C-alpha cells in the first residue's frame, strides 16, 4: 500500500511544481489542458535542475532534499502570489481514470509492496546502479583506474557509459532524487516511480486531445483508451523508464511547439519560449531518441501551415526560435554529446540482423496487425484459423483507417496527428527494411499520439463536440 501511495504522491508533486510554472509562463485560456500538462512540466523542471547541479560536480545525495524543498517552497509562493484557477470539478473524472490506470499497471504493489521488481529487466539494474553513482558522485567525477581494475564499485562503470557514448541520464538522475528523498534503495522505488511516470505520460497525451476548453469529454475518452492501451502498459511493465518518461516529454513538446502561428507579444513569446525550451531540454536529457520525431513533426507542421495559409509570416515563429535558443543555453555542450548519441541510436534502430535472426519479430508478422491493437496477445495465438485470420484482417483494417485519420487530422493541424503520421511513415520504412527492434519500439512510441488522433477524427467525422473556433 505504501508503494502505491508513493506512486500517487510523486505524480501529485510533479503536478504541483508544474502548475506553478504554468501559472508563470503559460496562458490561462485552457485551464483543463494546463492541469493535464502540469505533471510533465513539473517533472521536466526537476530533471533539468538536477542535471545542472550534477554537471556542476555535486552528488545528488548532497542536494536532493534541499532542491525538493526549495522547488516546493517556490511553487507554493508562486501559487499564493498567482492563484491558479484549477478546474476541480472538470478534472475529477480524469483523476478517477488516472487512479484506475495506476491500479491496472501497478496492482502488484498491493501484493509485493516495495519488493515488486516486475520482470527484473537488466535495464532496471543498470538504471539503479547509475542512480547510485549519481547519488555519490558528480556527473564528471572520474573513477580511479585502481577502482575499476579491482572491481571496487560497479556504479563507477556508468561514468564511461555517459562520457563515452553521450547517453541520456535523465531517468537515472530522477531515480537518484527519489531514492534520496525516500531513504529507500533504488530497487524498491523504481517501480513506484515508473508507474507515476506512466501516469504522467497518460495525462500529457490526454492534454493533446484537449485543444480547446470545450474538449473535456473527448479528452476523457482519449484518457480511457490510453489507460487500457496494452502497448502503453507494456512499456511500464518492461521497466523502460526512459521511454515512458521521454514520450511524455515528446507529447508536451508537441503540444507547446506545434501551435497556431498567430502573432504574440514579445513578453509572451519569451515566456512561451522558456517553457517550451525547458521541456525540449528535458526531452534531450531523458530520451534523446525522440527528438528527431519532434523536429520532423515541426517541419511538417510548418509546411502544412504554409500550404493552408499563404500569408504565413516568419515573425509568427518567434516563440519557436526562442525555444530553440533557450534549449541550447540550458543544454550547453551536452547538446553536441546528445546529437552524437542519437545518430548511433538511429543506426541501431534501423539495422537488420544478419541471417534473418530476429529478436523482436512481432510486428514483422501478419499477427502483428492484431497484436498492435491488443486483439491478440503476443506469443499466444488461437488454434481456430478463422479467429486468427479475422483478427488479423480486423487489425489491418483498423491500421489503415488510423493512417487515414492521422493524415486527415494532420491537415487540420492537430499536433498529435502530425507526430502520429510521421511515425506511420517511419514504420513503413522500418517494415521494408525488416528492422524488427525499431518497429517493435515504434509500436509503443505511437500509442500516446495515435489514440488521441483517433478520438479527434471519430468525433470530427460525426460533426460533434469540436467547435470551428478551436481550429
């Protein structure tokens, strides 16, 4: 029970920090969307601050408590000085759905408590060991050759993981902070933390479906679909903490950057650029592999804006330019390290195996069409060939309709749809190349963007809910 309580407490804390920052830097025209976006903003702020202090040479164990107290106090002062208009009554159905999502994904916590380790993926062990190193050492503290040769400290090996490859340390740093704040071992807090980040991902993806204050019920429908998405839950169960956390940053960055190109006063542009820059910086620190999706989506979005409105003016992209500038300032030289790492990851994700040996063949097979929608479970198939064939055909039909919906809604400049369409195009390329691992990951990546897009397309097709002024 305490583990589940920690999961919810972390989610609420992230939301509290984020709500304060949104009160300072963001518009209040869509209060429900702000409430849904707040946990992603709060967690991004915490990661970026922790990253700066660690890069300055401070062990997380020395500053985690002070940082948490300072951020919470500052957030309280901001919320006292600028009282937010929190849409409590409208948010209640979403809160109830999030509790259901936490129960679905984190129900083993009621049986095993802090001893729950899910499938005990070796990724979890690596994240915990890395977090332990950040607790004890600053980011650039190099271990001695003697310590490495004599195998005196396994966490010290992760110095070379980050400095030789430019790997993203965001999830490790956040795990180190939570480990210090709770006083528990990293293995005990890992699952409560990843389930809380799973909730952050769901609520941020839901914010993409809430593009107007009248979109309450469509957004709630999107959240329900996200809650019961098998592949979204799989990412948390497989302990892919950087993926879960990083996708929430991609959703938040898409929401902030793929915005209507309307002129904005300079002061508002600066505030908006700082907020978007914070999220984009956090995305690079947490899961740099998703940044190419954002850049490609931004390029397509701007191209569509030009095609739809030939009076497009460069001045309207000032907030985007300020976001890029603030991102470079926040990341400093890490931006170069992350770029090199992403290039290596792109090569790994698109390569095929020699002699056609596939480790993740699920979406290279016809049954992958049914696996994608949860119609059939992976690795288990019905003995009746009619059931199998109908499941595959139905999954294929849904996929074709989903692709058409993403193209249609992209033309209508919906952020989730643009990202979704980019991922569909990449999926086709990966399928042709028989890149099993990249296709397997992409099937999970697309879920937070596909489901809000389908809700939007379905209701728009029926002419309901969405007022024209929301376009």
